[in-house]
C-alpha cells in the first residue's frame, strides 16, 4: 500500500507539470478567442445601432442597453461552455481508447470528471464571453439616439483614438524598457521581468494596432494596384474600420509571435550547444547509456584495452559534504582529462591529481574560493580529506562543478558508476573506429558510442521534437485566428451588402468581387503575420541575451527560411479564410442587395 501511495503521488506530481503546460497553451488559445468574441459583438452591435437607438429613444437607459448585450453574451457563453465541456470529455475518452489501441499502457479505471473541471469550464466560458462583450455593449450604450438613428456606423471619436494611441504607446514603451532591462540581468533573476515586459509590449502593440494598420497596409498598395479596382477596394476596405482590422490581425499576431520566438530560441540554442560541444570536447567519442542510467566502471576498462584507443577518462558523480552543505563531485582521470577537454581557465591551472581539484567559476564565486584555496570534503564513507583548488574554469551546460582525480575519489565509494566515458583514438573518428569500439562493448544497443557530430544530431532531433510539439499546441491559437478572419469577413460582407450590390450594378463582375474579398483577407492576415514575426524575433533575441549570461557560446540564429514559411502560412490563412465569404459576396443578388437597409 505504501508503494502504491508513493507511486500515485509521483504520477500526480509528473502529471501536474504536464497539466500546467497544457493549460498555458489552452490559455493562449482562449486569449486569442477573446479578440474574436469582442470583434463579433462589436459588429453585431454596429449592425443593430438603429435598433438600440430606438430603445434609447423610447426610454431605455444606458445601463439597460449594456445589460441586454451582456445577457446575450451570457447565453452564448453558457451554450459554448456546455458544448466545449461535452466535447472535451469526449476527446478525453477518445484519446484514452486511442492510446490503448496504439499499444500504450493505460491503467484500467473509470473516466474521472471532477466537479472542479465542470465548474472551471462553465465559469471560464461564461466569464470570457461576457468580458469580451462588455466593451462593445458599453460603447453601444454611449451612442446618442439621434446620431445613431441617422447613421448605420458609429465612428470612433478623435478623443477616444488619441486616448487609445497614448495608452498603447505607454504600454509599448514600458514593455520594451522592461525587456531591455531584463536582458542585462543574469539567469533566473531576469525571467520574471522578461515575462512582465513581454506582456506589456504585446498589450501595447495590440492597443496600437489600429494606428499601425494604416502605414503597414499602405505599404502593400503598389502590389494591390496590380489587381486593378479589386486591389484598390481591398486596401480601402482593410483600413476602413481600423479597430476591426486590429482585432482580427491581433489574433493571428499572438500565435505567430509565440511560434517565431520559440523557433528563434530553439535554433540559437542548438547552434550554441553544437559550438559548445566542438569547443569543449577534444575527445573523439563519448560513451554513455542510451536510457540515461549510469555505466559500469568495466566499460572504461574495456575501452582502454581496445586497439587504437590512446586515452580514456570516465566522469563519475559522487555526493560529498562541504561546509555543512551537500555538493556533487565529478571524478575524472587526472592524467588524461585535460587532453580530452578544452575548458577555459579563469584562475590558476587546469591540474587534477592527488588533493588538487578544479572548480567552475560559479561554485568558486559562491564559496569565495580562488586558486590556492583549501577546503575539507566529507565523502559518503564518512571519511574526510583536505582538497586544494588548483584552478577555476569556465563551466558550460555539459561540464560543471568540482572535478577531482578518480584515484582520490574511488577509495571512498562502495558502488561506483560512471555517467559517461570520453575516448581519444589514434585514427580519429571513422566508421571503422566506431564499429571497433562498439564491438569491444559487445555490440550492446543499450550503450551509445557517439562522436561530436552524433551528439549534435541528437540535440537537433531533441529540439525538433520539442518544437513540433509546441507547433501542434500553438496550432490551436492559429485555428482560432483563422475562424476569426472568416467571422470578420462574413460579417463585413453582410453589412456591406448594399455597397457590393452597387459595385455589381456598375460593372464589377463576380470574379472581381471574389478577388476584392480575398485580397482584403490576405492583407489583414499578412499584417498580423508581419507584426507577429517581428515581435517573435524581438522576444527571441531578448530571451537569448538573457541566456547568454550563463552560456558563453550563445549565438543568435535567425531562421530566415522558417520565418518565410510562417509568412506564407499567414498568407494561406488569409486565402483559405476568404473562400466562403468571397463566394457568398459574389452570389449576392445585386437588386436585392441595393434595396437592403
């Protein structure tokens, strides 16, 4: 029972991290969806401006008008939340069956649906919808009845636009300042400020998007002119309602910001670790267990006796008490380790042997050690030895800590095991040499023999797998953004029915109408894509500067090919999202459309 309880606690802890990660991506998709809900209610309220004005004229107060919109949002939110809850439970049950059919071990037991899950789903669905609808409802209630009854569209006042642009500029400036300040900090100290600055900047850019839409969309004018009247009308329609364009483009912008930022960081980290491996390791091969477990010391003995091997050194971890605190020591072959690695020395010399050890700069700084300092280490067998710091070296992600000679460490260990073994050969790296080493170890598939190229490929594969998982999760946000573009265009076509009918009447054919709607969608999507990629590169650079403080080999790598793919993805989103609205616009009866209110 104790074992079962311990395992249940361990599994719950592991699943907690996964649950938090999935909730983050769900939150991103929900955040993007908020823009679409707000945009939808803004358009619905604009279409009912005369109706709401009539209510005001016959005595309805502003609060009552706002309340009608919020009650509508409440009903929509309840329906959406219940639908989402049922769909989510169904997907959970389906995934469980799918995993079982794929051969994954899934424990038996009932499908668990907790009251917290039901409550959270309903609360989030209703609150997000009502929150997104509150501003459009409030804006509708502020329209004077006479002005609203005389105009279908209520234009934003100069005062409101100036206030919006001022707030956006302040948020953006504060975000950039905080992010730049975070890049000067070290390690974990800068993570919280970096996150705060990123949030402020994204909010600021979102608020400023209506202002940014005009110059950026105007930059596409030369290309749109190639499509004649349809291109000119598409450009004018794109900037006709900057707030609507901003809300539509912002949904796509957020998804591409995250995707681009993560791609920049992953590519830069991969390049940096490749560089670190090539600079820090002089050994031809590194031998370790494929499953991450420790190696038997017999492996190093077999390798040392293999034909063509000129030097070997294991790396063995062992815990010790130093100054009342637990510290992990790394045992190495003092005679050969210096020839198998190349670690920059900050103080003293890289000499390991007897009571001499080398220490990485962070450990030395935290303990106040320099070359020549002495300390007492208490080993696992209870015995103590006085050790002297011969040198302080620059650590990296692959090698760090206190290194001492195995001859000093081994007598204190009862069950020694190596993390890995570094090997130097007379002939360097080749397929024949690698095969010879593998055969010496019994061609055991559990033991990996890798050169620096293999290590780099493993790292690349790991980053690629991680990125693909992130792309899959962020695809939710992109799908929601696509629905937002479709929604905006469909509503826009509906409210411009009379205008489209007039264009058809004066000679613009159905193909021209379709082209106009498609180009409008393409411009809005590319606008969001350019903003997203630009912000993603900035955040990727800033996060890299923060990591560079603890990774000397860090180098910014801009994935131009992938960024071009992301821009094409934004364009594809625009084209696909416009298919149904463009077809609907082209099929409008011109006479019926002209007569419509």
